[in-house]
C-alpha cells in the first residue's frame, strides 16, 4: 500500500513525490534532448514510465528543475533511473537531496537490492552507498539499440 507523498522545502525550492506535480513535458524535454540514455524518447513513453514509477521532483516555483524515478516492487528491489538536475541548478546539492528523499520514502524501506546505471556520476552515487556490482557475472542485460527509432537487439 502506498504511503503519503513526500513534500519538503529548502528556501524557494520544493521537493515532492506527488505524481500530480511532475511536469511530464519538462521531463520529456530533458530526457529526449539532453540525456545520453533516453535521447529521442517519445512523450507517450515518458508519460507511461512516470505513471508506473515512484517519481521525485524538485521545483523552483512552478518550474521543475530536477527529477529522479524509481522502478520498484516496493518490497524487494528498486532501480533508480532518469536522475537529472538542470544545468543552472547543479552544484547546489539537489541531486543529493533527491537521493536522500528517495532513501527516506516509506514505500522504499527494507529493500534488499537497489540498482542503477550511470556513465559519469559514480562519485555522487558512491557517497550514498552504491558500489560496483559484487557479482557482475550473475547479472545479464538485453539492450535494444535505437529503441525509439525502430530498434534492434544487441
């Protein structure tokens, strides 16, 4: 059963896990145009991914300036993904604030495994307990290359 949403403020900024507050257009704009992991993703896929995930956003007034998404069964496993902070808001501790709020969320307590993938933010995630996989030989993946433009399995 889902718990109430998190809502916190720091000065003019507000962090929330209220799904109604997430700005799907702003999130889509960043993911489809700025991210290396979801470039070209269609708006309808972003909307569906948000609807099926636990989402966290930071807002400066009405403008969404940061985002993170957790895919989880809320019992044993969670995958942290789509984490971003808009350029003008970086180096202010907002990513860490998102990660701390995610760690405190009542629906995400007692999980035995958390996972994520990153190309360049290893130090950030290491500060909150993430490490390289202890047994990478046990993990496999199936990647669809160019998934948003026709796709092929690698």
